[in-house]
């Protein structure tokens, strides 16, 4: 089978490689010529995805995967097209369809009879049927459900472990008609393998949810639920701070009950998913109270965290504060909606001089993001851990020379070691671990 994957980002590229590893001929299309060049040279364009480098070299060496910037041509050679182009939100928190619309036009121009088009990009409910299918029909001159087929099948994977997640979780599909659904089920059965899951109410594999709208809602339900859960955890952390309760112990106790699961509190929720997808849900259900409230709570956490630092250290005016971690989470080189941006803004608004360290980024890359680079061993007055990089777990006083306070927004440092070294540690929802007298 010839397959085209449109969008070779952190999800699209591993998907394309997965399909090629299953014995199919795959063309990957992306508008970024540098990404295409790296892929065709057998180089992964972004670090941190387990097994990607090995698998990419394998499929390149056997000639089953090639990348191109010519989407229309790649589509014209394919019987299945999988679209994984990012859909973000604009400054008004509304879906920004420009990239997706452009990709859909390119797909339509190369569309040939018999092709299945599967959208994996997370979308507002109804988008596949009401926005993209009509564009494909109009621009191609073909009739959906007769000449070509359209489905929605959300990606349900976590950066860094995509190949494992493709096996672990059911693949949800929803066609815009019965013919599209049948094609989608057959396709995904041919490109994926699934782990046995005795905990599921039906065998792990490809699950047809009955409509594209149901599949769209399933993805939004997952991510919006997580955002609400995190928002509640952050509310609990604020209350725990006020009354001097260790929220970590409370969460551990609560989660020991098999039907309970409360996320850990954190400075900010970043990445393309959690900060964005609840907005897609709200786009179609604007009167929903809980998703909107959770978004506000989570967006406010950088301000709240900086307030904790100011309460402990006093005025931040003129102080040098090192933010550790530009990436939105540990081990992933991605700054989309990262907490580093609102944290820096809050700190600078209080007169602090902000510097940023991240093991995944060069000094030049940090400057391109608008930050002054920081290096371990340089003097600073305080530090804020924004990303849970593994490199920060052994943080010591010599790394943050002169700092008297660390705001650990990810719960990843050894607080007792730092306290013995005279560095006070602040965590959300936990009593401060006071530095030992020196």
C-alpha cells in the first residue's frame, strides 16, 4: 500500500516510520525543506523520541520511506493520506485553521479516486465533516463516500514514547459514512500492532466509534478532562499552601483508592495539547463552565508561583533569577505554550533580571526565543525549575551559585540536599523546606 503522511512533526514523522516499518511504501510531506533534507539523510530532525533514529535509518535503508515538500505529488501517488498538521489557537483563543486549510487544499489537488483521507490532528467537533470533506470534494471534483473516503482518527500518543503508545492504546476511528469507516478500520489494522489489554471492555485494536464527530469528541474529552483535573490539583495546592498541608501526601493518599486519580500540581501546563484542545471543545460548547474555569486556573499558575517566590525572598527588583528549563516538559525539545514565557514575563514585571538554562537548547537557540542564556556555576539570586529535565534532579548549590531560594515547580530536585547546603526550596502545595542554618 502507498501511504502519504502530511506533516512530519513530532507525531507525523514517527507515524510515517511506523507505517513503513509495517511493510508499506510511505511518502512524507512537509513544507519545511530543512526537515525534509534531514529525514532523507537519515537524521531525526528533533531529539528525544525513543527508537525513532534507529527505525528511521531502517526504513530509509530499505527504501520504504521518503520525504518531500511536494504534498500534491505525494498524495497523487498514494491510496491513503494521513494528515497530521498542527492546529493551534489565535490570540482570541479561537482555532487557527490556516495551516490545516492549506494542507487540505494540497491534498485535494492530488486526490485520486479510491483514496482514504484520515485526519489525525485534534479538531473541534464537526470539523472533519463540515469543513474539510467539502473542501476535498470541491477542489478535487470527486464525491465523498463514492469516489474517495474521509475519517477522523485522533493521535493518542505521548512524545518520547510514541511507538510504545501506538501499541498500548486502542486506535479510535470515525468515518463520515459507513464506507469511510470500513476503509479506515482496514487501513489502521494493516499498519498497527496492539498489546493485549485485559483491562479493556473489548479487545485492544481499532475501535470504530460510529462517526467522525464521536471520534473528535473522544479526543477532546480526554484532553479537556486532564486540564480540569490539573486545574483542580492546582486549586488544592493553593489551599494547601494557605493552611500548611503537604499536598503530595494528600494526593498519594487519594490516588490509593482505585477509582481516584488526581494529577500533580505544576507551574504551567504546556505543549500543543492541554493548553489548546480545551479551547477546541469550548469553540463548540462555549457555555461549558468547567473547561473554561480550569483554563483560567492553569493560566494563572505562573503568576501564583512567582508570588510565592516574592513572599519568601522579598522584592525581586534587581535580582537575577535563573529559570531552569525552556521546554514545556522534561526531555522534549518543544516550547509550545511552555511555562517559561509567562514565568519570565511575571518575573520581569517585578523587576527581576531573567536568565534561562536548558540542556536541550544552545545559547543561540535560547537567544532566538528571546532569553539570555544561563550556565550552571554562574551566580544568581534565585532559581525556578520550569521543566522536569533529568539533569535537574541532582541540582546542587554549586550549579546555582549564590542562590538562596529554589522554586521547584516540578517537584524534581532533592530538597533535603539543597536545604543542607543552605538553599531553601519552595514547592507548590508543600510546606517550604527551610535551609539549614550555616
